[in-house]
């Protein structure tokens, strides 16, 4: 008999986006820089920040808690925005 296993899941944290965060994040998307938070499945309630530029993927080695991870994501967006403008 076949058993259907449910994939692991974790509810993503929420942080309201400021106007500046929206500008930086959208600029990154338009310029093919994708920055997001992903669950660290090896640590309970920890998140990683993933940065993809073109086809190169990098992951910030630090593990963050919920909102802290999103704040770091927006910090990276601001960094790339300022670096290229």
C-alpha cells in the first residue's frame, strides 16, 4: 500500500514593507537579483537569506529568526540598489 507523506512546511514570517523597501526590492527584481528568505530545515524556527544574481545562488551563512530574516533581506535589497545607483 502507498503512503502519502506530507512535505514539511513552515509559516513564513511577516514584516510590513515600507515604501523604501518596496523601491529597493522592485529594483532588484527588475535587475534579475532575487533575494528571499527560506526555512532552515535543520534548525527549528530559523531562516536563511538566499540571494540569486543571474544563475549564481548564495546563501547568507547566518541563521535568522522570523522578522530578523526579512529585515536582513531588505537590507540586502538596499545594498544592491545603492551599489548600482
